[in-house]
C-alpha cells in the first residue's frame, strides 16, 4: 500500500507594536496615528501604547510607503484613506462575485 505524503504548513503570525510597526513600515508615528484615525489601519488595542498591528496592516503600510517613494510624493493621508477604502470595497465585491460564480458553477 503506497504511503501518502502529508504536508504540514506552519504559519506564524507576527503582531507588531507601534514602535516596531513604524520602524518596519518606514511611516512616522504621526502618519500611523492619522491612518488609524482615518480607519485605514485597524490595530488591536485601545490606545497607541497598546496598539499591535497584524501582517495585513504591515502589507498595507508597505504599499503606502512604496507609493510615496515611487511617485516621490508627500502622502495626503485623507485622499489616500479614501482611495484605499474604495480599493478595499472593490476587492470585497470581486471576492463576492467570485463566490457567486463558483456557487453557480457547482449548481
């Protein structure tokens, strides 16, 4: 009887404090605080001293930083927050559409 190979994937999720997050992302604490106020970033914790950021927030912060560097612009955080909110909504709608198409395919 042939042996089946099993694969175990170990995923480690790293949560970063505000200080670690700013160091890794390249964003200032003021920028991070403003992005939190605007709802672009959603850390866990009730105050800046308790904030911890998940990998999704880190990926988003890196994209923001790349945009700033690639386009050589100063981040207008309010416009950026609106843009990212719209992009997130588009992504949600695309996922919903994909699920609905998959459901129709299986029916």
